[in-house]
C-alpha cells in the first residue's frame, strides 16, 4: 500500500497507540525512547536525501514472523527457557493491551526480483504513528552474519544480501513493540518497512549496530526501493467483555408471597481470554441507592432470602470460582423467598457480574434486570346473624349482625346491609313498603374491616305476626383489589317463635 494511503487509514491506530503508552504504570517497562527518530524515512533524510520515500516496489517484502519468544512480560515460564509459556487454556502467547512487550522472532523476507543488497528491516515500536514504520521510533536491523539463518554476501561488505538462493532470507531480531491487539481475534499487528539497494546503487554497508540515523547504512537505494505494510503475529491482546442476562423463571408470585426462581446467563464475548468472575450479585435497581445490595446480595451461596442456588461454579454449594472460557456462556439458577405485597405491584432487581480476564484486566462488569409481578389472592368473607333478645311481649326482637374478613392481606369495605323482612337495617324506619318496622339500629355501611378483622352491630325490629319467624340479612362488600362479595357468602338467617297473649 502507498505510504500516503496508509497514513489516512492509520490515524485511529496512531491515537490509540499514544493513549495506550500513556497508560503504562509502575512495574511495567516502557518503550526505550531513541535520542533521534529511527524509522526508515528518518534514516533516508539523515543521509542528505530530500525526497519522500514512496515505497512502490515489492522486490523484498516481509512475509511472516515466526518462532516468537516473548521475554517480557513472561507471565509464566514453567520450563525456565526465558520465553513466555502459551496460555494453558487457549494455547496463545499473550500481551497486555496498550502496554509494551519484548519478543524475539524469525522474520522471513522473500525476494520477488533479481539480486538485492543490504537488506534492512524497520518495525514500528511506537504503535506505528500515522505512517507506520516510515517516521518515529522503530526497531531497526540489517541482515548480518550473526542474525541470518543463511548469510549471503554478494558485494563484499558486512551487510547481508539476497538472491534466488537462499530465498527467503530469514533472520532473527529482538524488538519491543506496543501490544495493540488490532488484528482479527485480538492479534498484535506490526507496522514494518523493508529496504534494499539495487545493482548500481549498492554503496558499501559497513555498520551493523544502529548508533544514529546518519550512520545507519541500511536504507533504500532509491525512493521506491522499499516496501511498507502490516503483518499480524501470533500474539494476542484483548480486553474481555461479558454479557449478563437475567430471567424471571417465575414471573408471578401470589400477593401472600412465595418462592421465585431466576435464571442467569453470563456470556464471555472475548475471542481469546477466559474470564474469572470476582463478584456475582443480585442488586437493587434503586438509582438513589447504588451500588448497595438491597435485594438478595451474593448469589453464589444460600443465605437470608436465597433458598437455593446453582450459581456456585460447579453446583455443589461450595462457591467454586466461576471461570468462563472465551466465547462460552455460564448459566445457573437461584431461588428466593419473596415476602407479601399488593396485587399488581412489581419487584425489579438486577444481577451484576464482574470478572478478571487472562490479561489481568479487572472490573469487567455487566448487569441485567428482571421483573416479578404480584397477583391477587381472593379470600371469601362470611356473615352470620344471631337473635340476641326478645322484648316487648315477644314482638320486638333485637338481632346481632357480624361480618368477618377472612383474608390475611386484603381490607374489606362494607357496602350494604339489608334484611328481607325489615329492609334497610342501617336506619330506623316505620313499617311500610313490604318491610317491618326497625325500632333502633347501630348498623352502618362504608366502614373498613381490616384483614382478619370483624364488624359487629345490632338492630331491633318489630314483628307483628304470631308463630315462627324467619328473616334473612344480606350484606355487600368490596376488598382493596376491587373484588366484590355478596350472597351467598354474606348472608344468614335467624329464627324466633312469636306468641302473643291478650289479657
């Protein structure tokens, strides 16, 4: 790709690299800063060349980077060979996103033309800037008898050359680069430039140790005699992310309360890294009270209102660490005892999971809510009527009325009280309209009967007929969930026997 075109496509990478270097903290080594610019355009200019390199030729390219040995950071070096061991789970070499790492590797440079001289290789060590390995800080090298797999010297100087045998030239180089993870699946991508000289421009190359740009002899023989690009290497960097999904397996609960079961799924969205959960909590959604665990708290063991859980790693109740492989999903359930509430009310709370990935990134968190709705429990009330006394020569009878609210959660409002023989028993009235006289009463409607409570009243009615007398009281009531009740639940009869003696 033309360097000017690459410059337009690498602006974002530049900014990411600069920000990443700023994140380097205590205990992590920094990229060595050269006293002068060390990339290929800088070296070319330092030799008095005024042109901008255009690197349109592809005589010698960089085709692969292999046999990678990361020497810092090691993470794990179980065999003490000085090279980082691959991750035990993923089998990948890893580096920490945004931080420098040092590695040794074999670089393969194939030839696509006739013999070329004084092969140079520049690898950007500062995330590439906005023009890859053309300017800025680079790890630079030249093919030598010490680092070449097969040294080929065609022009008698100390720098290596290439022709059809051997092809490609492979030489070893140790560099420090920034762990950018910008390739597919989090692969580190190196910005590089190769340089060479063509016949007739192959000046003597007599310096194989970079001391300054002006003394470094591995630079292009003409503005086009170079090749720049990107190569992905088998070192992986990523910051894992997780996705939490909480589901109410029991979406409704009776207003008297009961057990509710929730399902939870935690997906590791990473391509390479495992995630180990550090916290697994059920929390309140109250925005005025974050991040208090106002609901059920830690869901990895049974406690308080958590009756049971499988969210303990392996389901044996011992809170085994939960490790989620890259691309995998961990699922579990927990059951809670929910207290009573009013019909129609909802309970909203969320599960939050936080973890750490293989690269040491912490506080990788996500959460998701679920809702449970209270449903109505209708409990029928009852009514009884009992004759309390007979007065006035056994024709004036006092009755007692009792209304019992048998619900444990709902209040009851008394809407009506009437008698089939005496009519409205909430007011005193003369006989008429098909009803007998009510002499006195303390019965009334509109009152509220608490859950489990009673309402009692009395009325006296005048009976003018002789012999057995049966009358029936009927009530109407409504609970606080707007369920109405009447006969037959709120209905009862009373019997008296009337005898009249005349003097």
